[in-house]
C-alpha cells in the first residue's frame, strides 16, 4: 500500500460533525428546551417544519417520530387498508414494506434496475398488470425508494402511476438533500416520507422523520393521524391514529445540522466522484440523468463480496452489506412473494458499501481506493 492510514476510518463520523457545528451551540439549544418546557412538538419542531418545507419547495412538512412512522402516516392519510395493493421494491430496508403490511394492505414486490439499484419501472408495469389480472386487490399506490440516496426514476414511475390512477409515495429515508430535474427530494411525487435516524444524510440524535405534501386536505389528515386521530374538538378523536410526534430536542439538533447540510452535500459529491474515478474495477450505482444523489451510502458490486470484505477488514477499512437479504425472502414477508426477483436477489449477494461521510479526509479516501483496487 502506497497510502498509509493516518487515523482510523469511520464509516459514519458524528463526533467530527459535532465539532464542526459546535457542541456548545447544540447544548445551549437543548438547555433552552429544558427552560421553556415544550418538550414534545414544541417551538423548535414548528421552526424545523417551516425550514424543511422551504428547503424542499413543498407547501407542507409534518415532522414525526421516525421514517417508518412517516411512511405509515402517509399511507394512512390515503386510507390504505386491507384489500389494497401497494407496489414496493424488495431491495430496500424492511420499513418500506413493513409500513404497507402494518396497515393490513398487501405489499407487492417489484424487481430492481441493475444499474440504478432502484425500483425497475419495466418490472413495475409487469407487477401491476399481473396484480390487476390475477387478484381482486385494489391498485392503490407505489412506494419509490431512493436507495442509498439516489432518486428513483420518478419520471417513469409517476407516469405509470397516473395511467393506473395510483398514488406515488417517495421513500426518501436515504435521499434527503438529493435532487432530480431541479427539485429537491420531498418534491418528486405526490407525497414523500423521510427519516432523520442518526446515520441518514440529515440525522438527529435519536429517531425522527417527516412527511412532505402539497395538499392541505392530506396535511390535515396527516396532522390528525400523528396524534391519535384527533379532530377539531379535544377528546373527540375522529379516526384511528398514532403517537408519532417529534420531540423538540431532536428538532433543535436538526436545526443545527441544517447549518452544515449544504456543505456536507457538496463534500459527499466530491468523495463520490473520487470513488467513481478511482475504483475502475468495480460496478458502481449509476445516477440517472438530471439527478444528484445524496450519497447516504456508497455501494459497489463485487462477485466475491465476502473475500473483498475480509481483505478490507485486514486493511482496517470498514464495510457493510446493505442489504444482504431482499425483503421478499425474509421470514415475515415470504407470504407476499409471488415470484423470484433476479436483479434484486443478485444485488443482495454482490453489494458492498464503503465509507461515505462528509468528514472523510482525502488521505483516507485514497487509502480506501487503493485498498479496494489491490483486491483481485
Ligand atoms: C429506505 C428506508 N426506508 C425507511 C426507513 C425507516 O426509517 P426509520 O429508521 O427512521 O424508521 C429506513 C431506515 O433505515 C430506510 O433506509
């Protein structure tokens, strides 16, 4: 190895981010909440919602307790229920399909595109046609996941949805900050859910999420569902709902993180380009024309994943396999698997995620590139 490690490589690096923002500043904001006492959905949460709506260019932002709850709330606001088919990629984190099943609806698994790793529009049409012909399910919605931060092909997905009179929900848990055709994630489709889990591009210090929409009517339902299905009159709850508020502490942290977010996005682009240019022996995730990935995770493909990971472990380069098991093959979800999904199954065997975070210094990037290239 020509490059030497100057310090351990962090897969995610919250401490450096904390130093960049200033720990004292964060503590001061948390102390303010202790003083005003509005712990759950207080003034910080309101301020965050306004800032996030403005950032995404959407009319409404509803913060909530997690990315999973954001997905559930979005589907609830559309009245998703038993008898409804919701089309989801299988190559995703389980929460995408879980939200559908949790409401009693049927997740219909769709294969991935081999270049983008996102839901494959062609296979989506195949799945929709088969569901229409062979089942009594009501074609309700599509959840497009922006896997690893890269916007899905919303141009194609929105078109397909329109032709079947279905809704599109964006799962932007990994893609907050990404762009497509000049729009920010949150604004690519009818409604979008995101996660602020600590390792996400915009992450808090616990659990958090948000839903974005432009319809006032849907926003009012989302608000109601977030707190037990509340109505206009206190103690007259008009629908079933959840306890899905965001606490003010998480909102305060996110407000501070937004101060450095744009710079972090720029730095992620630089690192992604270095990886793309430097890792010439590997298959990379293709970013679609007109899109900018948020690069939550940088993933390459390898025919020999276990050996590559072992090689990198030896050289102190942390890696992960996101995701080694497609959702339709998992125990709780097998019952909804109607066919094999070859691209998704192959991806699950080949994906290797390498360190990607905005505070990864240039020497570490070069070391990682050299370490991967030295594997054969
Ligand atoms: C694609 C995707 N959807 C949904 C979620 C759920 O988010 P949360 O962990 O905040 O519930 C995640 C989190 O990892 C995710 O990656």
